[in-house]
């Protein structure tokens, strides 16, 4: 069974939702049969790379809330993250374009290191003091920590078109599937789960989607065919 997760590194509920989903997956009896695929979704796709501002300022301008309301929201998110065992800085974080991070995640996927890089990006953005938005070398350091080669990472960052089509394709597909925000979880292209739901909801969705998979239909050509089994391999007789 395949679970696809659309998310953005700038999305705090994606950070929390990933932890809740993974909690459900750890307890799922058929977890070894589940393939998890991470896909790109930018919450702020029109933001220029150099346009970086404090999170509180972004929230007040984008949603028309007061600074006190924005700070209260961050405090609530901090508490939700802590409940999942996640560190979360409720003050002093900034916000910017995540496009380059998504491009790097597609590169990391090719190298089999996507999950490692995603976790490092989340932690760096939400729990660590140094910004992930204003310095490419910060992204290089994180990518290297995820097991990628520094020169290759710098080459991807230097080429604005590298993996850009992959990011855009993910975003178009999300819209086609009906996603208007993230996190968005799609199970076997049959069920969608929106938001950072409790682990119990993810567990129920996994159980339901896994139980409704169609049984494998065997195509029989009417004649026995050579094959290998527990007792060995059939050897054609001359």
C-alpha cells in the first residue's frame, strides 16, 4: 500500500502531522507493506527567494490577526508539538520561500535520502535558531548531514531549473486531487486525510485502506509454467 504525503517545510501542522502519522504507522501490524512517498506543496509559492520575514509579522499581515493572536497561536502549536515529542521555538523563527528545499528533497529522493533530509529540514526550521531561508550554505549543511554530497547539493541549488518541474508536478497533482492545504495524506489513491489528525484517525485510515485492497488476480494461461519454489527450481527435461 502506498501513502503519499503532500507537505511544506514552512507548515507547522505538517511537522506535527508527520509525527502523528508515524506514530500510527509504527503500531500498524502491516507497516512493512506500506510505502511512504513525500510530495511537494508550497504554502507561499509566489514568495521570492530573498523575501524573508519573522513568522509573527507574516501571520499578522497574511491573516489580519494581531501580534498577540499570532503569538498565542504559536504557543498553541508549541504545546501540540511538545505533546508529540517535538521541539518547537515559539518565538524568533522566520518565514520564506521553500522552493529550493523542495527541489533538494526531490534530489534526495533519487539518492534514497529524502526522509532523512525532510526530518532535518523540519527540525532546523521549527526547533533550531539558525534560519533555513537566508543562506544556501545552511541547506548544504543539512543535506550533507542527511548523507548527500556537498558538491552535488550546491550544483542543484545553483541551477534554478533543477527538479523544478518535479516540484510543480507534485503541486499540480495536489490540486487535481482536491488538496487546498497541507498536510494532505492520500492512501492508495482511494482515501484522503486532511490535516494533522490524531494518530487514532491515521490508524483507522490505514486499517481501512489496507483491508479494502483488491485481492491479487492470477492470470492462468492454461498450461503449467516453469518456476522456482521452496523445493527448488523446475529443470526442463530434454
